[in-house]
C-alpha cells in the first residue's frame, strides 16, 4: 500500500484496495448539535466517511465547517465540502487551516451551484476560485506549506483532496479531460454526480482508462434512492446536473404510489451492484436526501457489509 499523505480513514481504505463507501449527511436547519449526531449515527456504521455539504443547491443550512467540527468531536470521519460560491480565497484558506486543526483530513473541492438555484437568488456570488484553483490552493497549503500570497505556514495541513465530476451531462467527451485537469491540480479522489445511467458511466470510464486516470485517482460513483416518480421528475427538472433517464421514471411510475419509495431503493441497489463491477470504480458515494434510514439497507442489500464502524 502506498504511504498515506493525510492519515485519513478514507485514504487508508482506498489505498488498501477495499471498495469504499461514503455518504452525504443532510445538514440541519437548526443550531442543535444533536440533529447532526442523530444523522451521523445512522451513517457511521455502514460507511467509511461522512460528507458535510456546503450550502448545496445554494440553500442555507448548518455550515460544512460547523458540521465537521461536531463530527470530529464525536470521533467520526468527515469529508468537508468547500464551495467557491460564497467565500473568497482569504476566507477559504482560513477555513482549510481551521478544519485541519479540528482533525479534518478529507476535503472535497467544488465550484458550487449558482445562487439562482437556491431560495435566496439576490445573494451576491463570489467565485474568486473555481474547483481546479481551489484544489491547487489546498495542495499548496499542504505540500508546499505556504499561502497563495507566498507567506509560509508554521505547520502545514495534511489533506486527502477530492473533487466532483459529472459523467452524465454533455459534452460527454469533455468530462474525462476535465477530470484530468482536476487530477493534475491535486485531486486524490472523485465523487460523481448521481448515476442513473450505467452504460453512460461505462463509456466515461473507458475514456478515463484510456487516459490512465484510473491509476491516478480513486473514483466513487454517486448513487441514491428516488422517493417517487414525481420526486424524480422534480429533481431532473430543478436540480442542476442531475440526469434521470425516462426509463427510470417509467419504472417508478409503474408501481403503486405506496411502493415507489421501495422501488427507488431497489433501483439504487441494482445500480450499486452494477457499478461495482466496472473497472476503475473504487467505491460509491450515497446521497439519500431526507432518506438516511435507507442508506444502511442500500449498503447491506448491495453486499457491501460488513464494514468496520467508525468509532465514537
């Protein structure tokens, strides 16, 4: 196994060759830490790391750095998402140092959805950096021990750096090339957008392998259950970047309404089993918005248990 650059649990799992599972914690609209602990407890027994989202969809929730502070305090393994939408490079570099001081070792660098996607479209976007320059910034802090200004750090952070990718949205031929830029910028792992089209994913992975990227970065495929045909229609219409084929919606609509959530879970399990067999896939990233109770069932039914539970 290659030496660990960060010492994170997630990095250890991936470098050891085990199939990794990460899951997204839906941050509360609350100042109560118990809300975070309750959601994390559901996920911690069945995944290797827990993503703390950063105002996803440009909607306000408890901050990513706040959720990570609670998760590390409780002994869980967080992945801190950092979006470029809301903070400039000064604030982002400070947040990265603060997160490292709290014990955060995994950082997912994303550009972020535009403010028009959220419920406060009059907010002023920043976008001082994008995902690629954010990756370079985090790598500069960790590997060279200096800020973007050139000023040296006393003690540099140790990060396992991640980025997002979307193999399912056109232009398809551009996606592997964009991935290559993120790898060059410092990405150690990738978490993709929701996968509801396995053949399209297979095409993407073929191009990724042709570029030799599967040997340089760990790819975790995004999966998740759909609650109903109506919810699926809403998601593909209103959530940027999510592509849901008509065949998936027809399958959901083809069962009684009371059975559709279970059918959505079954579809997710089938997709996990299929992507696990694809060369170049190192794990899955489960996103179950307000359906955390299904995560354990998905991971169990997909044959990904037992896992070593996170310590608390």
